[in-house]
C-alpha cells in the first residue's frame, strides 16, 4: 500500500502549478495518501539536463515537469508513468514591438528565417512564466512569444493573447503536456499514476514527437519544431526544419498501428527537400 508520495518539481511559478495540479488529481481518488511537494530545481529548463530526472528520483518518488524541455530519450531506469491530458499547445503573442523574445531556440530559428527583419532573442525562462507578466504586455518595444498553456494555466486568464495556429508557428516537441516520471522499479506507484493521470491520446502524440527527435542528429534538435495530432485511429506529424537560412515543412500521417512510419516519412521528406542528412549515426 502506498502511504506517502514525494514529488519533485521546479520551484518556478509554472513548475509549482504543475506539481500542485498533479497532487490535486491524485488526491481526488486517493485522499488517504499523503503527498509532499519538494522544489528540486529552480527552472523547468533544468530537467532537460541528462541525468537530472534520474538523480531526483533517487530521493523522490515522482518528478513532474512540462514536456517541452525533457530529453528526447529518457535516462536508464526512468519511465514516464503518465502523460497528462494535453493543454492548448499553440503559442501566443504578448506585446507589439519590432524586437521579439521567445522561449525556445527552435522558435528563434524559424522566426529568423520567416522574417529576417525582426530581431529575435531566446529567453528560456519564459517557459516558467515571468512574474512581471501582469497586464499582457511586456513593453511596447518587445514582442514575446510564449506557450499559451503556460500562461493560461498559471495566470488563469487570456492576458490579451493573440494565438498563433500550429501550422504557422509549430509547437516544439512535447509542448502543452505535463509528464510524470517514476523509477522503472516502482511498479505499484507507476500503475497508480498511470491509471489516474495518463491520457492515451496525449501519450501517443508525445511519443511520436519524442521518437522523431530521438532519430535526429543532436545538432539538428534546435532547428526543428514538431507537433503530432489526430484521432484515435489516425495520427499526423507536422514538422518545420530550418537549415541554411531556408525553411522546410512536411506533414506525414498513418494509422496508429504504424506510428514509426510517420517518423520515417517525415525524415525522408525533409532530407529530400533540404539535401541534408538529418539522422543520427548508428553508433550514437
């Protein structure tokens, strides 16, 4: 029987909200379990560091994080016990300036090609929702692009957002998701988390996105935006690649019984369009 669950999370506003939300969902069906929250890192960005999630799980039962910055391949002995139901994965625009601030290098790559006249800077901390975002405008000189789900989840309001459709600026891998990690050996805990938090559709989408990223040479990871969506029978993968000041787009799709073919179609099409080799070498 599970009496206590220790959850490690980022201490930022977004990271804390995620942890509290997961705690609330678990307590709904298991009120007798004591759930303790522990801030283990300052920013959600830190969970992208190889080995960090495994290290945290050596002292905690679960790690909860935004899916946008986790590695494409999980550490040995670590499993995704649940992919929670996906929130709105689109981006939003705040502000109206000529300079642009974005939270992910992949977005900066795309924007620098699609509109070379705009100066784009990368601020990874935007994923954590800056505390100075109070009135929906960071200033008239800077336009900020943030994940729509991050703002709406933490602030609980639209904040004068102007949404961008996924086909115009694609979300990055895992955007809009909350991932719950556990140690592979914790079968009972993993089962409890899976049964109470896992969304089959969201897990399928994120699995395809992460698998696509895992097949690429690491040097291309920040040049790619990818997003998977579909139904219970058919799934699509949208990908945008930026290379050599050029932008390449592709869409692949297949029945859910052949998810690997979606990734293969996308890579083949992008390699043919760009003339580049995108796959990681077999030895890596």
